[in-house]
């Protein structure tokens, strides 16, 4: 198990380019299974979760031709669907939560799909009911076997379009149902669909492959089923979560950095939420310039009451950035309530921040109140462990702003979502050693 040794108090300076979007990559890569023609994907992030999924696709018989460091051509003309029955598949798919999005494409093209209980972050319950309810609406049969650690299976000789109201605006659930519906017979209507930029990207890619999807960008998607899909070329968005992480990191470490090629129109309200913390941002073309700030002051609501920041389905604020907002508020002037609605275990990492000296009250599993220091006090370095991707980077930001040295264990969690993060930040002036 690797660790980061972080020397705090270093100010960063320079330019950094965000990686391709992790959450988009996981669904886009699964979509290549929908066609027997070549699909070329650009701006693929070199991170653990994505690399594991690419390996899994290769094991399934997808031919993988690397064109450059971040571009790959996939040829799924000779998929071995029987591989889904193997022990190797069980072990690899169980270690990767993104493997769940193979269900829709394999069900659509090969009439069956199978995954073990998937892994991923330990951030609370992440149910899969939305996925399977959607498949069953399309005519699939669902079976869960508790033997051998648990297997989810779906089978359907014919998928037929249907109207469905999703019980939650699940991004992965919407993506999975979409990929199953594009080859179904007839019309599928998905109401209360997720509409994140990642879903919009998937829809646009599928349409270029020959699908007929309308309502893109809204929570009402209509899919006219087609018989076959062709190849295409697709470029992934920059990772909005990494962009937000860099903004919070710059504020906490009083650093001046430029975040390059951000696709700012796709960021939604993310910049506005950081501005509510008092962080100054300048848009320079498609770049975001974050000036060094000695102080940043939290806004209050118009009536003077304390600011609350909470997560919502898109176009609301993404839950993946609440951990970053929370840690960034530690050095702000003022008090903020962070309300994490979706995952009941995602705020538990604040115990480590409190140990570092932060003034945080964990009200319950979903809410934490942060009383900012306004630079009157520094966090102190400690030894801690990364429980999930986003908490891991939040702890890294805390360590970079702290006095002294911190050790962050279990950094494999950080590597799952952030590409060569130590090397890239060290190039800006950080002092992070992988041990």
C-alpha cells in the first residue's frame, strides 16, 4: 500500500491542464461494446479505474490499439460474451464499480449481461435498483444470485421500448438504460433522467453512431430504437471534479495558478459555488485564472443567515465536489453548513481534518458545519488514510496547506481518479513524495 509524504506550506505557481473526465470515460468506454465497427476515443485519463476497465474490455475480446498516450481505437467486432462466466471476469469486475455500465451494452447487443457486486468508493450504500428496473421495463429478466459473492444477471431475447420514470436521477443508471434502449425495438421515454454533461456526451456519441436520441440536456430523453450502430470518434470533456479540486487547492495554499482548457460552459454552477466561498476566479478564454488570496470570505444569504452548500442532481452542484468545498472552507472567513444528501458515509473523513485542528462539527452523517480560520491558525500535519477518491484529494489539499509534514496512506484511492497527481502538482511547486 503506497503513501504520500506531503510537506505543507508550499505555494503553487504555474499552469495545469485537467485530465479527461473520469466519470465520462467509464460510460463512454463501455459504449464501444455496442458496435462491431471501430470507435476511437480521445482525451482518455490515465487513471486506475479507467485502465482497469480498458483491461477488462481487452479480456472480453475487444481489440485495443493505442494511438497516443490519451487516444485509443477500440474494435469490439469479436467480443467473447462467454468471458462473463469466468472467474477472471468476476475478480476484475468486482474491483471496479464502473463495470456495472457493461450491462446495458452487452444486454442490447448480446441479449444478456452479468456482473458481480461491484466495488468502488466506500461512501455508503449505492443501490443499483434504478438500472435493473429500467432493464425490466425494456423487457429484460433480472436475477440476483447471492452465491459466490453475489452476481447480477439480466437476459432478454428482445428488448422493447417503454415509458419509464426513474426513481432517482442516477447518472450511471441513465447511461446504462440509454445504452440498452438504443438497440431496442420501438420508442423508449426516460423521465427524471440524469442530464449531466457526461450523459450529454454519451448521447451525442451514440447519435453519431446512428442512435436516435432527443431531449439531450434535459431530464426527458426519447430514444427511437435502431437495428445497428456504427463506429465513431469521440473526445472526452476535461474532468470538472479535477478543475474544482485545483480551485480549492489554490485557495487553501494561497497559490496563483491557471487551469487550462476547462470547457467553462460545461461546468455549470461550479465556479459560482466557489465564488460563494469568496474565491476570486477569472475566465481567460477557456482558461480559469485563480489569483493568490490571503483572505476569502464566505457569503451569507440575503437575510443574513449562514450559508448552506448542498449537492443536487445536475444542473445543481455535483456531490463529488462537496468534500473539496468543505476542506476549502477551513481557511475561509465565516461559517458554512455542508449538506451531503446522497451518500451517508462521505463526510466521515472530517475526523481527520478535526485531528489536524480544523473547526468542524459533524452534525450527522449528512451534515457538517465548518467554522473558518481566516488564516489566523494553520492545520497541522498528521498521518491519515484516504477512504475514497474525493476525500483523498481533500486530505491532500489539507496537508498541502498545513504546517509540517503529513503522511496519507491508501493513496491507491486517489490514483483511481487523479492522473499522476503528485508529479503534476510538484511541477507547480508542491512537495509530495510517493513512498
